[in-house]
């Protein structure tokens, strides 16, 4: 997995719930492609038609609140979003995202500095976001154990690789 991500910013406000990210009517599907086709449609029905691979969601507070739906980060990842940067996350969304290999970072103050459509660069290892102006917004770099999970593609692939290494 790349640790430096560059993409166009899509801005969202406070309390974007997992219901906003992926509507309940799609939860019967386990196919990431199907989930990705419907990401954020409750907020913007045209979102998946406009988003490009590598784009970044920039959100305010409590992103991913609501029910514990692993499908929410799966839908965003499958839609082509490279990561979500927010002031804060709902903890279960944060863990579900890491567990499926989808980067999420908290960078307080970033949403106020970014305009929708800005190109931002997120350096997961160094712990900063570079704005179009060149200004750098710091965040706590992801710890090595989280980077390992992301690099493996998620928690299950990481554990499978560890088990294979022990038995092989």
C-alpha cells in the first residue's frame, strides 16, 4: 500500500453516519463492487459517478457514526476513495476501516482549510497533509502496527500471512 496518497478532496460535515455512507437496502450484498456503486448515494446520488480513483474524503467530526457496518468503509474503498481524513471518527468506523485495509486519519482543523475539489496529499507515515497552497497540516503518524495491517490489505490478510509464515 502506498503511504503517500494524493487526490481530489470531497468535503462532508459533521455526523456522517454509516447509513449515509451505504444505505441499509444494500447491506444484503457482500460484493465490494456493488457496495462501491452505491457509496454516499443518500448524500449525493451522483457521488460515485464524479469520484475518481485516489480521491480523498475530508470530513468534520464524528465521521462514520451510527451502526457498526463494515460495509461502510468497504463501499468507500470500492468506490475509489483512497482515504478519509476527518477531525474525528466514530471509533467503530475507525476500527472497521483499519481492519479492511482502508486508511483513516484524524487531522483536526483540516476541513476548515480545504475546499471541495482541492488536491491534497496525505502522508500516512510522516503524519501530515499538504494543501494546494503548500501549507502542511500535521496529524499523528499511523503507528507501525496499523501501517502493517494497512500494508497487508487488512487484519484478516495480515493474520493469514502470519499463520502461513509460522506453519511454513
